[in-house]
C-alpha cells in the first residue's frame, strides 16, 4: 500500500502503525489494540463514514 498525504506530520506515524499491525508486532491487551486517537477517526454510521471520507477527499484537492 502506498499513500501520499501531502506533508501530513502524522503520515510517518500512521505508516509505522500499519507496518507493526501487519507484522503482528503491535502490542495488544486482552485481544484488543489501542491506537492513538490522532491517527483515527471514529464514526457511528455508514453515512458518517462516507461524509468524513468525501470531505477529506474534497479538501485535499
């Protein structure tokens, strides 16, 4: 997977997180993993997810 985030400071952290997850090297607690909130966006509905994604795509152009 390749991704260009246009100078986003957290891009390197996110990339490192993905590598750790895929390699099975990310720590877990009772079968669950805690990911830093600044690397995530929580949504409660599919509509909210679509809105977040399309808003991000539109604002990055």
